[in-house]
């Protein structure tokens, strides 16, 4: 065991090594960005045809950039923890293993999916040049990893805390995490398997308790009845509630999505009418965006809203709509200007609807739906919805302009490591948002990596359980089913990588 002075010296050395490793991969990324740019850009402009043709290179670039940002944020985490005197042995091991593993993957191959490995040559880097840049950092972090993983498991078995390692949260967020964990442990996790196996709705009394805890008003400003906290609070709450059951965690984000739209683009009257109701949990919202033939490409959606006096009449089809039956409010994305292609012809309607039941899911004229049975991500139910003259008040057009819009001990050790990496990357994106900075690139990276990590960890968890992991009566089978959707919905991984690559290439000029 190291004494306090030795621990600080070890922490300082680790930080210096982490900085050097980060600088090396940043330089590698710059080289890769330039190389890919030469493949897909003409006169300093990205050519869509070339971007699509070079998807392996461009998506590989997106993954490389995500790994670089993840390493950067893990290094920044180590610095913050060291400065606060909280960088203990467990935290050091997480940082050492995380940076070491990601360095090795950058050189040897980053898994974009189970069967797709992107290597330096795929993003235009000569293998010898990449190896030369990486040699020093790899030597610094590669030795002793077997012992480090074993020691990490030893510490994990001895310390049964809420998370593996101190997350570096402030006192307020740490308190919120503790409250949400207690709630999830007592009211959610014991029932989650039953809800999943019977495809049952999450009970309304659970929603009422979530409301009392402030889940639905976390980031809504205090003047509109919310708690006025930052996006990092939603990250923490979603993480803890989803640990109990992914559907419960997602219920919180349903309100977050609606509130964010109204805060960002609504009139003052719309804010004062809807935000207090969302914050109190009196109104259950759902996002109605995706269409059968558009997927993540929202700019090509066809559902239209036709203005007739003081109402809009909505015509078209939506699919993969989460929790629409019990929702009171739909944030409904429609095309109000059929003559304007792409995003410019779209608008958002705050569409009110009565709550339905399983027997009568959509008791509203001009609206019908069919349930989509799913493997996981249950508790709210997914529907395909048809609109045929469904009426929305014209005053419920959001805003006044048109809106533009991823060996047992080793497995467990690396699961913990990648959770911390993803957590720090996500928190970083949230802090960017809270500080008023553009954060879509960082948020996209967080989504890309987190979805893969969630699926990989769930798959590893099933593997660790052996045959029991494949049996429906064991909760881990549900977790696997639930995790699979994450790289598909709210931005498929391939689309996410495409967007990241485009941003990186545009910024390089």
C-alpha cells in the first residue's frame, strides 16, 4: 500500500503519461483527418457522393475521434480527481487500463461493430508511421495490465459502492445519484423482470414517485416549476434509473426531450403552459418523429400538416413511437411546407391527445395505431401510428418560425473501465451544453461509444452467466435485449459516425 505522498506522486506520474498519450493520439487524429479529407473533399467542401463511397474511412475517422476524445476526458478526470485529493488506487487503475486499452485498439483495430474493425490503414495512415507515433505511450501503458486487471477486481470485490470508482461529481449530483439508486433498488429493479416478461406498462404509481423525486423537472428552469439543474444531472439520473430498468430511465428522457424543445423554441405562452405540467409529471409526453421509410433521416419525412383556419390536420404515418398510448402530449414532427425540401419545410406541433388503454389505445379522431412487439426496451410499448386528419390547434405550432433540426475477471474489469470512460465523455458533453457551447459533436461521440459499450457489457454479462444468461427468467437476458436498441434508436451508429466525420472534416478546413 502506498502512503499519501507516494499516492500523490503516482497520480502525478499517471497524469503526465496520460497527457503524453493524449497528445500522441491527437496528432494521429490530425493525420487521419487530413488523409480522409483528401478522399472525400473537393475544393475544401465535403462531397456527399464521396462521403458515402468512403464510409469505412469516414466512419472509422469518427470512431478514432471518439476514442481520442474519450482518452482526453479520462485524462481530464484523472487531473480533477488528483487536484481534489480523490485519485485513489481504484481510480488510477481505471485510468491506466482505459487509456492502455484504447491505445492498443487505436493501433491494432477499433471495433465499430462485432464484425467491423477499423485499423490505421483504413483511415489513410501508414502502419509504420502510426506505430512510430504510438510507440512511447504504448510502452508506458502496456506493461502490467494483467496485474492491474486482477488488482481492480480485488478492489471491486472489497468495496461495494454505487459505482466502480469515484465519478468526480459535485455534492449535489452525488446526492441525487444516491437518491435515485435507492429508488431504483427498492421500487424498480425488483419488478423490472416481471414488467419485461409480461410486456406490462410501468405502473403509474412508479411515475408518481419519479415525479415526487423531481425526475421530470430536473433541467426545467425554476421559474417554470423545475429544479433548474444542468444536463449533467439528467445524465446521472438516467444512468441510475436505467440501471434499475431501461424503460424507467427512458421515461425521464421523454420529458427531457419535450422540455428541451419547448425551452429552446417555444413561445413564452407555450413555456408557461407546458413546462410546469411536464416538471410536475402531470403531462406525459412522447416524441413522434420517425417514419417507416426514413429511419434516422428526419429531413426526408413526409407526414404533413395542413392548415385549415385555427387548426392543423395531420396526415401520414409514424413508427417506433415510444409510450404513445398513455401520453398526453406528442411533440409531433411534420412537414408544413410541402414545397420546401429537407429540414426547412418541417415544423413541430405540440399535439394534445387523450390517454388511451390497451383496449382502446388511441381514443382520438383521425389517429390509430398498432403495437410493435419488441425483444427489449419494454415497459412503455412501441407503436406504429397512422394520422388521417388528426387535428392540432394552430396555436400549438412550436415557436413562431419553422424549426431546424455504442475471461471473466478481464471482462468485468474492462466493463467497469469502459463505463467510466463513457461516463466521463457523456458528462463532458453535458458540461459543454451547460456552459452554452455547441456540443453536438461531443454528444454524438458519447452516444456512439455509450451504445457500443452498453451492448458489449450486456453481451459480456450474458456470457458470464453462461446458459442462465440465455434463460428468460434471469434478468440479464432482459438487459441484453434492452441494450441492443441503443445503437439503433435516436441516431443509428452508422448515421452518428457519418455526422461526426462530416463535422471533423468540415472543421479541418
